[in-house]
């Protein structure tokens, strides 16, 4: 089984500007079927291409880069309506805690800045907190609202527990 990190890292070059959160909100991996094979053939089998459709309007489809382990058997297809991704794993830490500042910054950068490798998010001579300060002005308004909602959820849980 291939993990979702690889799906994101090896997404089509046409989807390069999408952050991880938006990628999984708008796209999902799909097994290639007969109609997809015809589209791929008409695109000359180029890697990371948008598969243009004729006639009936179909959801956007893109091939993976050839480095993806399932590039020959799967494509990425746009959802008809965006979905809210369910984040699996440790929760995003609270913003105001000093001891989890680096983890908080790394989580936000990973979710809301487009990347293919860790070096796209944070340079070697930079902390995650410094990288977040540099990148945060580039976050979309929708991403900033999601971050605000994550913080609000933390505050609600804190108030409930008091």
C-alpha cells in the first residue's frame, strides 16, 4: 500500500501550487479504468499531465509523476465537491505553548505550504518557527481560517476541562 505522502509528493506538475490540505480536500486517488486509459493514450502517456476530456464534462484527472509507485495503475481525480480531510496522527499542538512551538510550526507548514521535499518548507539553517514566520504571510485566507478554527477547537477543549 502506498501512503498519502507519496501521492502528494508525486502529484502532477499542474497541481504544484496546492498545499497538502487543499490537495486532499479537492482530489483523491483512483484506479485507472478504460476511459482513463484512453485519455492517457491521447495525452501521449506524459507523466504528471492533466487528462483533457471531450464531450460529457468529467471531473479533472491528472497522472502522477513516474516516480510514484502506482503511476501506471492510478490517477488523481478531482472531487465533485470539496471534502474536509480527516487528519490522522498526533493533534496539532496549541499555538501558545513554548514547548511545542517547533511542532506547531512544522505541522502548519506541512499542511498549508506547497512542498515536494522538506527543503521546500524549512531550510537547513532555519528553525521551523522561523520558517513559519517567513511563509505565513503567503497562506491563503481559507488556510488562515482553518488554522483559526484549529486554535478555537483547542480553546473549547480547554474551557470544557476547567
